[in-house]
């Protein structure tokens, strides 16, 4: 073997080692080291989350969102460990069509809450975010103040191809946020599709954000969403819009009266606000706290949470059964064959389903 000596130095040789080039700063080197550092154990994460450590909270939520089985096992351990410290919060769902001002509203509303001494976590359910990379992340600039607030935590929507999966991850993240000391959890969702129903089933209070339109306010609102709302807030009630917003408020109030009474005994309220001037933001919180006073007094709050827990147990079972079925190696190829056969009318859809299920259970 040819050994390198100082005399026959070659550029390919590193026998004497080389000095770090100046371009690698100590700070960057430290960051890289930290990045490569051993992942904290589940117990470490639990201890840190309970102490209110937001970095540990973020890391644990990342585990929840991972598709790696090992991460998921660890995530489950962390959730289990946090569970006794969770549940002590109010959970508020906020929905509204794109552009209605959800992000701006959450910024103003969240700041109002932290000024009252509350600790606010903002999460999102947005199944489309696998494409748009998280609506909250994209407009963190709209939550400039809240992002910097020590008593706030903002996390963009988990990505995923099924609403059920995204919703489960958000629900688990709620538990971790609560264990971390956040007493007000806001769940944002875009007012399109099925995601409102999923959010409605994980929150205590549901807020529908609207803007005053060209007069016919009720047009285009799905009845189901109106029915879920505990309050309708007409945003952008500023400048020339104030009188239109007031008219819209009357119209919504009238429409809400046509819906059957809520099990909670609560009569939904309509109010106006401006997320920009902050006018009316405190009234929104007043309405929400009135609701909580009522629902806690008449036990609806506690009962609804129990029902939701059962619902989520069933949902999780459904979700996992489906995932297991569709990822089963035998099923994947058999499914493709049967899809073609059904398409070519060689077999009925029911007979094909039977074959697949029988193969799965055998
Ligand atoms: N005048 C006025 N403009 C507002 C108000 N709230 C939001 N806006 C504006 O409306 C636009 C949309 O606001 P966003 O907060 O991004 O709306 P969003 O509902 O989060 O939209 P998506 O994230 O796309 O679903 C922005 O240009 C805001 O500045 C308000 O109270 N008054
Ligand atoms: Mg937004």
C-alpha cells in the first residue's frame, strides 16, 4: 500500500486531516449538530410538554404527523402520557369560505384572548393543504403578532390524503396542546366540503365567519353549516361596509330562528366585527363565554365531550381498518384485478367486494 508522506502530498489525501474552512461558522455547525442530535424519548417529551415547552410540543406533533410506524408508536406513548393533563380547555371551531378573513380574525381574536391572560393554540383541519402546504403556514404573515406571542402556539394543518387522517392528527394535537397548558384551542377550517363536520365533532363551540354580500346573504350557505353554528360573525364590518353588515346581521338572525332549538339550550347569536379595526372582537368573546357558562351549568359541555370521545374511538377504528385493508399486499393486487373486472362487467360490484373481503379475512 502506498502511504502518504508530507513529501508526496496529493490532493486526494486526508491523512493529516484538514482544517475547517472559514465558511463553516460555529453557529451553523452547532445547528447541524443539534439537528442530528438524538431524538428525545417519549418520556422526555411528556415531561417537557407538561412544563409548557413549545419546542417539545412541536416535535411531538411532528411525530403524530409522521407516517413512520416507529414514530407513531412513540406518538401514541406521548399522547397516552399527556392525556391525564389534557381536557382542561375550551375548543372553538372557526370556519368560513376562503377570503372571509379567518386568518386575520384569528390574529385579532387570539391577541384579544392572550391579553386576557389566556394561552391560545391555533390548529387547522384542511385536507387540501397537502397541495397548498398548509393554509395557516402560507399566511403566517397574517398572524404576525400572534406568532410572536409567547402565550400562543400556531401549527399549520397536517397533510394527508384523507380527511379522516388529517382530523385524527388534529384531534391528537389538541390533547398535546392542552397538556402543554393551552386553555383555548382554536381549530380553523376552510368552509368547503366535509371538513366542517369533522371540526364540529372535535370542538365545544362552532363559529361561522361571514361577510356581508350583495343582499341575499343566505344564498349559497349550506343549511348544515348554519345548523352547526353557535354564532355567526359578520366580519369586515368597517368603512363603507358597516351598514351592509348590520343588515346582514338582521337577516341571519331571522334565518336562525327558523332552525330547531339546539340540544345545548343555546340560542345562536349573530354579531358583527372587523378583524382589522378590532371593533366587536371583544363581543365575540363575550358571546362565546356566555355559551360556556350555560353549557357547563347544564352539563351539555361535559356530555358533548364524552359523546365526541366515543365518536372518535369509532372513527379511529374505521380509519385503521380501512388503512389496514387497503394496504394489505394481497388486497392491493386483487383490488386492481377486480376493479377491471367490474369495469368490464365480468363481475358484479357486490360479488367483487365479497371476494376481496373473503381474501382479507382468510
Ligand atoms: N376591510 C377588512 N378587510 C379584512 C378584514 N379581515 C380580513 N380582511 C382582508 O381580507 C383578505 C382575506 O383575509 P384572510 O384573513 O387571509 O382570509 P382567510 O379566510 O384566512 O382566507 P383563506 O386562508 O384563503 O381561507 C385580506 O386581504 C385581509 O386583509 C376586515 O375585518 N376588514
Ligand atoms: Mg387563511
